[in-house]
């Protein structure tokens, strides 16, 4: 594996220029690479499983735009759909057939979603779902889980994951204390903590919202029986169960984590993959709840670019490709090949680390104890992770720049790409 040629001259110049006009030189914190003691790499173009930076260094990409690029970059079907949509215009501010097509695909793929509203980001989806749950139950409190990240709406920036963990700011300034009090954040995988919260707050809890598989504290799977017990508790106490599947939706299975674990949430939020790489989000679920959304009902939510024709076209093309039989078996096979290879390399090395994986997602925790919640994830050696990330970058692998994120595999990552990745990891484990 040849080392690429740092310093990254053009990236450095771009970063200096960006830093004059963009806070931190980026438009989303986790891209800053601060957590891995590095400056961000500026990307020039991408194709399939690869990205090239502005210095024309090529990387095998395991960020995949943080999940959307499940078919790889610039998939021909997605590009064709976008070219066709462009012939008709870019945005109408009026309904279009394209919105119905994507909505029908979502409803047909996720049985718990009887009706859906399309928006422009995962954050919009989760903040709207919470507003809807509060209106439907006439209650104000929300339960979330430490390390889960549901976007940057005020109610969620309490002990949140992703960029907040990465930057060590688990709760953000600027969230009014009065509002923060309405969010209770509990340890994940601890059903007794949930029972205690219901005992304390009972009829005040409007909803439980969670990532059924956490991808924002590294990758953390639910313990056996945890989601089933949560479902029962929510029903018993009249709280809505919201699965935030912005990351896991159409990622771990066509029907998301709820298909894997056979749980029926009351509401589901989606994003990322359903937009094919363009800005999109969605929330949906039980018809009796969704019918409260304006203009049918009185719960207000709106968006200039909701249902944008380009995003609809890209998302529909991507979801149609994912309906092809055996797509997820293929994705699982590639994920498992990488996971098995990483586990074998770690066992042969002196490095303390462990692999967590589920179809299409993988994470290397630099920690010897099993990671079952945020507290155990925080015991990871983030300095060692930073060295791992830099050494992989220098060998042409673009891994998510944070211990508190998951890496994404696409249907474009070939056997050769995975073998090349394992070769780079083998060399990396010798030098960190
Ligand atoms: P967006 O507003 O970023 O589209 O979606 C927010 C969101 C909601 N729910 C879950 C489970 C999510 O993972 C996200 C966003 N994920 C992060 C990656 N961990 C986005 C990357 C970033 O913030 O730059």
C-alpha cells in the first residue's frame, strides 16, 4: 500500500480559505476532523466506492456521505433519474408526481408507515415527529438515550451522540433550561432505567425516541429483548414509540431495524438513503397520528423544498435499486467479510480493539470491554483511534473521523476494495 503524499497542499489552502468564512472551515462539525487531530480533506469528486481529494489522492470511502451512498457514488440509475428530473425543472413549490412515487415506495417498504410526510433533513423529520407526538398525547416530556443523535433540534441536544460526543460537548449551550428539562436521557440497553423513568414521570411522557441500532456513539446493538420490553412499556404508559431510522432505514434491511427486530413503532423518521445523496428527510407511521399534520390536521409543519423533485428522483431511483432481490444479502456478505478480516487482524496484533457490525455498518472500538452503551463507548482510547484514522488516511482509506461514528459499506465496495482495506489496516495496526 503506497503512502499518499501529505502535506495535502490544495486541501490545506482550501481549509485556510474556508476558515475565513465558515465556522471551523466546515458546514457540519464532524467533518472538521478535529477529533482525529487532523485538518479536513477537501473532496474534488467521487465515483463508486472511491473519493478523490483536491490533491487527487484517491480513497476507498467508508463515510459514504454518512450513510446515503449505499449504491456507491454516482450510480448510473441515480444519475439518469436526476438528468431526467432536471429536464422538468428543479423546484416547483407545488405538488408533483415524484413526491407520490417516493412516498409510495416508503410506505410499501416499511409496514409501520401508513402515511408519511417528506421534509429536507433528518433533523426536520425528528423535530416534527416529536411535535406530533406531543400533540397526539397532549404530553410534553420526551425520553431519549445517551449517545443517540437525532439531529440538532433543541430537544435532542442533551447527552447526544455523533458530533457532540466527538467534540466532547454532550449538551449544547443555547438550549433553554426550561426546554431541556422536558427531555430525559437514559442509558441505552438498560430497561430498568426506562421503567424507573416511567415510574417517576408516567403520564407526562409523550414519546420515547431512539436509534434502534445506535450509529452515533460508534455502533451499538440493542440487547436481546430490550426493544420488545420498550415497546410494551410505551404501550402500557400511553407514550408513542418513535424509531429514528434516519441512519438505519433502508441501510440494515429494506424495512430498516424494525424489520430486523420485528418491532412496530408508532412513528419512524427517515433520511439519508431515501434521498439518494440529495437533501431529504421523512417522518411517518400510524395513520391516526399522521392525520393530525397540517393541512389535514392542526399540527403545523412546512418546508419550501419539501418533496423537492430532484431529491425525489434520486431517492426513488436508489430505493428501486434496493428492491432488487438479494441486495441486502450482498451488502451483509461484504460487511461480514470486512468485519471478519478486521477481527482476525486485531487478534494477531498488539492493539486492543473490537469490531461491531450489522448489515452495511461497521465500527472499530478501541476498548477491550464490550460496548453496550455510551458510557462504555466513552472508555475507548480516542487518541489511538486518531492515530488509526491518520494512518488509514495516509494509505488511501477514508474512515469516519470519529470514534463515535459508524463506517458505511456500499454495494460498490468490491472484494478487492475490502482486501485492499484490510491490507492498509494490517500495516496501520503495526504503526499505531
Ligand atoms: P440530518 O439533519 O443531518 O440530515 O439528520 C440528523 C440525524 C438524525 N438521526 C440520526 C440517527 C442521524 O444519524 C442523523 C445525522 N447523522 C449524522 C452522522 N452521524 C450526520 C453527519 C453530520 O452531522 O455531519
